């Protein structure tokens, strides 16, 4: 049984990409008791603007995971996800950025039932 949904991104993250893959993420997340998501975006910088980052989190609320726990793994020195991290946390989501995959997984599973 999977403990979390892994989203492995290999190209710069755009709003169109997020809107396209959110239905698949919702389907996978719905199979978990607690929706936990790990975005591995190493090598895939955030190509969205500030307004689009706000739209992503509004779209996610509509999609049904407003209390999900989300770990985002970025390349060392990639600060392109910092703003969306602020937006997510200000909106009450449990969202954190990491540069180390094992630390991200440990944090994500901390306190989970699995």
C-alpha cells in the first residue's frame, strides 16, 4: 500500500501542467486515509508567475485536498518555489520545501498512520 502520492516532474512547472495533472493526483490521493503528496521537482523550476501560484492553490481547494500535507523537493539553490510555499502556508496548507528527498519523506510520514 502506498503511503503517499509521488509526483515526479521533469520539466518547468507551468499552470497548464498543474491543471492537467491535478485530476490524476486527486484520484491517487483519494485512495489514502490521509492525503500526503511528495512533489519531486528537482530539475523542474517553477515557471509560473505570482498570480498563477495563487490560482494553483485556489484550484487545489476546489479539488478537495485543502488539508493535505505536501512536501516539495527542489534542487539546492532553486528558490522558484519559495513564493508558492508562502502562499500555501498562509492559506493554511501543510506545505514544506526540501532539498533532500529522504528528509522530505520522513517529514511527510511523520505522524501518519502508515
